[in-house]
C-alpha cells in the first residue's frame, strides 16, 4: 500500500473514533436535559472508585512480562529458538501473572 493511504487510514480512524465519542456524549447530555436530570446528581452515583488490587494486577503483569522477555532471550541465545519465542513467552508469562492475580484476589475476597 502507498504510505499516504496508510496515513489517511490511521488519521481517519482516529478522527472517526473521536467524532463518535463526542457525538454520543452530546446525545447523552441532551437526553439528561430532556429528562430534567442535572449532571451533579449523576456525579455522585458514577464517582470513580479505585480498586485496591489494580496496582497489584498491573505490577504482576509487568513483572511476569519482563520475566517472559528474559526467558525468551535465554531460549533464543542458548537453544536458538529464534524471534518467535519473544511474543509467545511474554503472552504465556503474562497469562500466568493474571492467573496468580486471580488467585490472590479470590483469597482476599474470601477473607472479607
């Protein structure tokens, strides 16, 4: 493909996504005005409540993804597995990290 076409597709896609986001937000606000609901009434019910375990999840994912890269590098250097080992090891170790996180979160939820 021509590079100009690719650039147009990328920026066109980003523009379409932004347009749809702002259009749907506008429609939502217009519906709120029609029903007589103020935005301040909804803010209390939709307030962002951070999850205490979110940092643990992302920390485990980053740690195990790093281990996956190190293990893939070892496999590439010692066993000559090639470059295909990198994405596969990152995904395998990342999946293991999410399973570990699930076990920790389930245990913590069971206690409380």
